[in-house]
C-alpha cells in the first residue's frame, strides 16, 4: 500500500515523502532487533541530524521552516513504517528543538538547540505526575522564586527518554513574586545534578528510549532556563500538543501499514486445507477493511495538518485523528496477528513489536477518552461537558 499518491499531496509533498522513504528503508531490517535491547539509538539520531530531519519545525531567522506541518506528518509516518525508533527520535527532536527555539532567549537556545538538531543531545518532556496524567492542570510540583532563579520540588513520572536525556522540559505551580497570583511556569531542568533523581522503569515497549520517574528535590533552575513568561507555563508547554497528537497517530498508521504489508505477503503464501489462506474471506476481508479504515484515518490526520498549515483551528480534528487512527491502527495490527496464527505472537517476528510500540502511542499524548473529551467540548462547549 503506497503512502501517498493522493490529490491532497502536491508534487513537493510526494518528493518529500520519497526522500524520507529512501532514507528510512535502510533501517527497516533493524527494527525488530533494536526493539529488544535498551541501547539508545544515538546512531539513528545522528544520521537524521545530518539529513536535517530533527529540525523540520525550527523557524529560520525569517520565521520559515524547512517543511510544512503536513510534510512533518509524512516524515513521521514514513519513518515509523520502516523503523519506529527513527520516528520517535524525529518526534522528540522536532518538538523540543522548536519549543526551545521559541521559548528561550536566542543566546540560551544556541547552547541547547544545535546539539538536539545534530542528534547528539536529547531533552525529555516531563508533564505527567504520579497523581495525575490526564488532568495535567492538577499538578503538584511547585517552584519558589529565589535570587537569580527558582527552586523546583516535585515528581514527574513515565517520562520517555529521561534515562538518556541531558535535560527535561517541565512545568510547575508558581506564584507571581510581586502579586502572589497563582500560575504555572515552564522550565528547562538539566538532569545531571545531585538534586535530581532519575529512576528508570522496567520496559517491555519502547526499550531503546527508556522511561523513568524524575524526582526534583529543591532543584535550582536559573532564570534564563524559564521557558516563556513565568506564570504562563501551561500555554508554552501545551502549545505543541495538537501537532504532537497528529504525529503520534501517523506513527501508529505507519506501523499498521507495515503490519498490513507483511500480512499481505504472508497470506498469499500460507496454505491451509489445500488453498492459500488469502482465498478465505475470513482472512482477506479484514485486510480490505483495515486498509480502508487506515486510509480514512490517515486523511483525517492530514486534514488536521493542512488546517494547521493554513493557520486555522485544528484542535478538534487533531483529537479526532489521534483517537480514531490509533484505534484503527491497533485493530489492524491485532487482525494481522490473527492472520499469522502462532507466528503472530512469536517474539522473533515483527508483529508483537509493532503491537507493543503502537499501544504505547495510544496512552502518550492523551488517552482515547481524553481525545473524546476534547472533541465533545469543542462541539458542546466546555460548560456543557465539564
Ligand atoms: C509509552 C508511554 C510514554 C509516555 N511518555 C511520557 C512522556 O514522555 N512525558 C510525560 O509527561 N508523560 C508520558 N507518558 C504518560 C502519559 O502522558 C499518561 O500516562 C497519560 O496522560 C494518562 O495519564 P495517567 O497514566 O496518569 O492516567 P489517568 O489520568 O489516571 O487516567 C486513567 C484512566 O482514566 C481515564 N480518564 C481520566 N480522566 C478522564 C476523564 N475526564 N474522562 C474520561 N476518562 C478519563 C483515562 O482515559 C485512563 O483510561 C507516557 C505514557 C506512556 C504509556
């Protein structure tokens, strides 16, 4: 199944897709093996850095980016089709480099961003806390203003990349030192210091990236590492959420397309009762149904990105795509497992890795319920939904 070939993609988009596909294809054969070990893929990050794939959304001095949001979506889908680990490196690189470029003073950003773009440095995003994930506003982490900076105390948990990151973008409750008005402030917290404890999880998915709890014990963060305006941190940190949701579901779609292609090859070869199993509608119809669902979900995702490129509201469409395309992608991979019989659950076959890695995407960037909450609020109004 080709990923593009649509009237919604113009010639430049098709060329962009072919460029990413050509790059990613070299790594397709490594995905299964890499998904079993915990070595961070610095080699992937560096290779993508050379290609400029980690800074697709970083604006140049004129505010222009090297790719449209729609093209960044294409990149995530194509990279994940070949090897999820490439896509996940691209995801974090693009989000953190663009956020830090916009939210730090230029001379401070210059100390951090070039190494992210080169794939030599990873910055984690720490928002979830032990007591609240979906309700990010319920955070308990607090920061107190002191001379020259802030002292931050709290715990963030389930933070992807934290075991390999030099720093974490995070958010805390604060009070305006002059007025006492409550607000939230976003910080870039260097992790390699005594007041920070990174406690890695035992992983069964996304192994090369790691996840961890990060305890912040009265950590001093200098004023120049405050992101955006103090007191308005929530807006800074959640700004890229809609865009991130669409990248997440397109990564899922890439992995589901790979599962479907593997399965299409398998079912025409595998025989049962003297015939290829593709001749049974119980096998061929799920392939037809899932290919159709994926196609529909993908166009919803690209529609959301085209709205974003046009500068139009797209929160509802991004949430719709995140929920629906993730659901379709997981359904596709589960049906592919069934079509493979016992092979579908083998550790040494690609489908279980695709299933695990895709299921992680369903929770990160908000669960299906949270997407439906966003959609319902945008249709019915916040007061009506709560
Ligand atoms: C693989 C993976 C990677 C992650 N990486 C990161 C990361 O890098 N950084 C980070 O900050 N976090 C990360 N997370 C955490 C993730 O963002 C949270 O798990 C997610 O937001 C859900 O929060 P929670 O786990 O606290 O669940 P809860 O918020 O406790 O929710 C539990 C259940 O209740 C449901 N629920 C909650 N509120 C409502 C409601 N109002 N209406 C209906 N249902 C509701 C949820 O949908 C869910 O099913 C990651 C998670 C995973 C699985």
